C-alpha cells in the first residue's frame, strides 16, 4: 500500500479535480503490475496496473490507495476491469466519498471478490485532502497557509535586509506545492512589497495553472505589478470589499478579474463557487493572522530558516492567538531549512 501511495503522488498537479490514485497488483508475494492515475481523463490506476499485470492478475491481490470507482465518467468503472481480470482480493486504503463514484466495494463483493478497506487510511486521506474536504460538502476550499520564518518568528527583516529567508531548495519546493493548488493567494501588502509572480516555474508544470488571487480590500494592486502585467496569460483575481471604481476599471482593462466579498469567509465561499477546491496562501502576516483567527486554515506549512532577524523584523502571524498543540503531519529538511506541516483542522469523517 505504501508503494501504491508513492505511485499516486506521481499524479501531483495533473489529476484535479480527480484524486491521485496508485495501484499495485501482487501475486504469490511478488509485484506483477503497478500503475497510477497520470492525468485527468486518462486511464485510472487500477486499469494501468492490470494492463501491466496481464494474465498474472488472475487470482492476485490489488492494493489501491482509493476504493475503485463504480461509474462511467471519462473512463469506464474500475470495478468492471478488476472483475474481468479475475482479481481475487482488493485492499483499498480508504473509501471513495463521492456519491457518484463510490460504492465500488459493494460491487466487487457482489462478484465474489474479497475487499478490505482501511490500510494506511490516514496517509491516503492526507494525500487527497482537498478531494475529501470537497466531498464532505464544505462550502469553501481546503486552505493551506505557507510561511517562511526566521528562528525568531519573523517573515521579513527590517528595510534593506535580504528578500529571502530560505535557501534555493526550500523555494523550489514551494513551486511543487503550488502545482497541486487550484489557486494561490496573497494579501495586498505582500503583493506590493514583494511583487510576486505566483506561478509554477520549477519542477513539473500543473495541468492547469493555478489562479492567482489577491485579497485587496480597495483594489489598489499596482498596474505595474507582475500580476497585472501577466493577467492576460495567467488568470488573476482581485477580491475586494470596497474597490475604487476607477481602480477596478483600470485593473479590468489589464485583464484582472474583480470580485466583491465581505470578509474572508465570504471570499472563500466565492472562490469555492468558482471551482477552487484547494487554496495555497503565501502571506502576508496580516492575512495569515486573520485566516487563523477566523478558523479558516486547514494546514499550516512553516519553512524555518536558520536566521535571526532581530529588532525590526515583521512577525510571521499578526493578530492570531492559539494555545492548543497542533499535530505534525510531516517534517522535512531542504538544505539548512526545515519544513513542518501542521494540521490546524482535521478532515471530516463520513
């Protein structure tokens, strides 16, 4: 199953809104075939694994990171392929929560196949957290907040300090995180101070470029910014509450979409209604604090650099206060920097 999960990750950035899925076929204690869902609309993991197995799939056990689908969508039901291949047993990490694709286990059992569900389930659910969150009926996207901080908790030094706290390996991994998001967001303060591009420029390109979002109460995003200059090439959205009409018109003429929302909760519902199921927020401190204070963050990713900013540094999170301990999902090193992913909320059960 761990191999199936590793295979599933190869679909990173390519399968949404479908989940990433991997499959491994085992017979007589040896792997005889494996596969993964590589791209939206292409063959699912089970079909690829069965194709690789050939006749050896008969009487074998299939380990799959998600319950096989049981419906005709862009591809035929995977349950039919497993039954036709003569698989004896299916082990799935977790159930498919979808009302359309779910029910595969019952279909397989009715055909005499032994089905077990729950092996490595937490890891499988974490891998596709936005998919499971959306399936629960959540009215907003799954929100991941990413911050790079110094040892003394600052996201930026005083005026004149170097722009980057983290090193190149950590910054490259941020592009990997971006590739799996439907949208990438910053507050207007960060948009003005850093003039970010918010694009995926390293690693595998996603199937669809993430929408770039700026939380900008009065629509003061500079017309000279990278975001505005490239808005006709990469979808760019300003979410405002009380935009100046002239500024909004000027941004619109450059290709920037303007949407009105009252408060962060309303803004996230708006993004959800536009098809955003996973949102990566990259700062700044005020936006981070507001999202955390409102209980609108699901995963917090901290890249900690071995740097002391000292007096004049900008605190990483403004206005938020929590005293509970957060569960650590993952911890990795990138050069001298340490990335830690914290669970701020837990996926709902069904």
